[in-house]
C-alpha cells in the first residue's frame, strides 16, 4: 500500500487574514487545482464548520462530483474539509512568518475511505487508491503555487 498522507508548503507574501479569506472561498478552488474544476456551497452554508460544498473534478479518464463538509474553520489559522463523510481529509494551515504566511496543504486518505474503496472497487481498490494518492502528491504543489500567484497578484 502507498503512503496515504501528504503535505507540502509554500511561503506566500501576504498576511494570514488575507490568505485565509482566499483559501476558505472554495468557489475559487477550480482556479488553482489541476483536478478540481469547480466548487460551490450547498444551501448557502459558507466556510464554517459543518458547512457542505460540492466539487466537480476532471481527469482525462473521467469527470465526477464529491460532497465535502468543513471540519475546521479557524480564521487566519486553518481551513479543512472531509470528502464523502470522512473518506479523505483535505486542509490548509497558515503559519505567520514575519509579514508573510507559510501555507501548508495536506491530504489524508482516512480509514473509512480505504474501506469504502475496497467495497466499491474490490480487487482494484489498491490501484484506485494509488491513483488518488498520485493525484494528491502531484496536485498539492501545483495548487500551492497557483494560490501563491493569485494571492500575491492581488
């Protein structure tokens, strides 16, 4: 089995409050992610713990939607969500570094997701998990670089 968590970080030349406002607006994720094409809030929940949003993802092989729930929303410090009722956790943490902010994006494939993939994909589960892991490890640095460009251009 592959490593089921990954994180990376980048220093962004903006303060944590400005950066948090940007990354907690999931409707902008399609601008930054190499796989996510769009996100929208369900029923107007917004970026608060318990809020739900839907994301549309695309690869060369397929297009699909997921539902996610916000599990951490601490202004200027952390914004995170879980996909599919606890299958995968994605999040951002913000750490002040002088006038700048270290932005860390993390991804963890949770036990409920591993079991769900085994139920859904059977003998192909490990291969499907490896595909998702590669997408996360390739996508996180690209997403961070795009967020940095966007934040510093404002």
